[in-house]
C-alpha cells in the first residue's frame, strides 16, 4: 500500500531542493567562525526557549536563507498535513495497518478532542497508579506474606531501554516507600544479568514484571521462565507464585492468561503503540515505581507540552522541526553521516543508547512509502556517551579526526540546589563539580565549532600542526533548567518528533521495524540444531556450518 504525500508539483520540489544544493556549495566550506563574525546577534536568532528548555542551534552551519529553504523543503513534503495525520487515528504505519498514537498516552484525562482514547489510556494508568501506591505503602506481599522489596522488569528493546533510561535519569527523585524498594532490569538473552541478580534477591520479597508488547518475544519469555522455576524451587505453590510474584504488560491478554498471569495483574497496551514509544504507558511501571505517581504524571505532562508545541509553533521556532531539519541538512547536504549525543550529566548514562533505538530503528530504512528506493541517505549512525567519560575516549576523533560528526550537548542548568538535595553533605563541593561539568560542556562545544579560534591567538601561530584544531563540527546545545520528570518528558518527546519530521523529509515509514524481525526468525530456525533436534545443516552457508560444528563439538563435549 502506497501513501500519497506530495501536494506540490515536481518542479516546485526540484526548485527547493536545487536551492538547498546551491546553498550546500556555499556552506560545505564555510566556517562557523565566519558565520559568527557576520552576525553578532546570531545566538538570539538561532536559539529557541521553550521553558524550561533552551535549544541553541547557533553553532550549526546555517544562516537564515538556509533555514528558510529547509522550512520550504518541509513544506513541499507536506509536513503540516503529516503532523495532523500523526495526531489522529489514521493508520499512518501502513505496512502494519496501524495508527501511531504514542502521543495519546500523555493526553490529559479530560481531553475533549480524543475523549474515548484518553479514557482507555487513563483506565490502564489509574490501575497502574493503584498498584504503585499499594507497593509503596507496603501492602503488596509475596506468596509467604512478606512485603515486596525488589521489583525486576523483564523486557527487551522498548520494554527495557525506555524504562531503564528514565528510571536511572530520575534516580534523584526516588519516591520514599514503606521499605526501601529496589527496581532492577533484565534484558540479555544469555542469562548473565539474571544469574547475577537472582543471587542477590530473596524469592519471598521479589516481584517480576514481564513486559512484552506481543508476549511472544523469546528473549523475555526465556528469562521469565527461568525466574518462574527459581520461585517454584524456593517457594512451591505454583498458583500462589503466579498470583503474588508476576505482573504482565502486553497487548495480548490471552497470552498473559495462558502463561499464568492473573487477570488483576495484567496491564494492557494497544497495537497503535510502538515498543520504542511505549515508556509513557504501563510499560513505564518501573518508572512510576521509582519516582512515584506524581513524578510519572509530570513526565507525561512534559511530553504533552512538547506535543502541543510541535503541533502549533511555526516551523522556524519549532524545536522538533528544527532538530529534524538540521539533522537532514547535515546528513544530506553537508555529508555528515554520524551524530553523537553527549549529555553532561551522569544520570543520562543510558540516553544515547535509548536514542540509538528510537532513531535507527525508526528511520534506518531504504524504501519509500511509494515502494521505491529512497532518494536520500536516511538516518545517520547515532552514538554517544556521558560527556566527561567521552572526553577521555573518543573526543580525540571529534576534534582532530578525519570524519565530520555532528553533536548534541545536553546539560541541566542547576543541580544540587533543588529541595531534594538539602540533605546532601558537602553540597557546595557538589555544586562546584556541577559547574566543572558545565564548563567542560561549553568548552567542548566551543572548540568543536571554532577550532583554533577558540584558543589563545598569541599561541596559535607557534603551535605544530598536531596541536591545532580545524573546528567547524556543527553542534547543538540543549539546556534544561533542571533534570526532573517534566523536563525529561519534554526532552524525550522532542527527539520522538524529530524522528517523525525526518521520516517525512525522506518519505519513509518510521513506525515499523521489519529489519528487526527476520534475524530473530532465522535464530528460531537454528535453535533446534544447537538443541540437537535437527541434524541436517547442508542447506546452510559454509561459514554457519563451520561455526555450528565448533559449537556442537563444544556443547556435546
């Protein structure tokens, strides 16, 4: 099924793209130092303030004509209409015949435009909130009557990365409970995480969340079966174990029931929620357990604020639109094929990993909606690390390597000054450490952009080549007034909508992930060989045959 997207004539589109190619010829060799010298008001013109977020894109190789032409490109691709289609019930994920309505997960309860959907969402959220309050009050007990003290989320992909990233990022906002509650995450298929964790836990006081949209993901079900056996061996009474030690989150109530999860312990998703967009739903139960019900509501509210901004702000002042346009400008016109995400806050340790899935699983496509091969390079390689660690790892390549890389720097303005830190010893020393992180964030952004011009000019002329810096690496700085549930909700939603903007520019479907499925399918064909249930491997390639012979020799020996 192809989707018609172009309201503009081919000639008009070609004219706009031709204009961008003309600007490419001007800007591919133009240095950021020139752009700042030409316009003292550059920061004011090329930054957007959406309280409590500041989005500074002044260190990108653009000027107002470039931004104007990029906006025209978005208009020729009918981005305005596509945004309206996203915020509707239309099946814009056409290869799976589904809508893409993750935005509905953060609708206010009394939303008038989508009242029926909002009611469905809040029915599940209210059930989740009730469970969270029950656990926090010490009223959730295991099969032996002891209070639950540890919760383990078993999931993979979107059922793991989103909740893990947010729970870690908001660790300062942990909700105090009746007894200390520890939330853990298990995702690896080889059992290594689970083995280490089970040695630390008591079966009597541990609750497991099985998170799987399809409730058929072998990685997740394998881990779930292992913990089920662990509980049965320790506690016996299978029916009581299933009732008191397992929660399920899925679109498949029948599969959860078949596995043995009690109906009152089942939380439902919808097909219109993609896994990597699902942390706002009951997949976010570990988040709510970490930061409490009010914190989770603030996370949703931050994302909703960006949803409104994305739908209403003019493109020139629309942060997700600008993020998408700048990324496409770098990727498609300035030939910058990789993008680094560099948060200067250790709490955002998992943010780059989360964005790798969000962006590359969404836009790592090469077939357009019309069934033809893409005309553009699509998603760049996304990578990154917490900034202070990255400085001692790959910043050498960023500053003096041969590759062009674009970067996002992310930092909170304040830390160790909010109310929850009044108990911290040596708070003043920690504030100074935060200032050290901020100074490094700004310095690295400056050096990447301006190169030698950021150095003491009296020294530059005497420096050998290997101590000089070319600069001109475009980068964005995103400042959050404080890293809290609301601002993190905004930040995540900004990147979600950036992905959608770029999918419209490239005319691809960002909501399916067929490239993920086939490898898992082939693995299921090979598993019987390793288990000894299939002997003939003559239909396989020589490399796989050779490797299987080694593996079978080891496992049988």
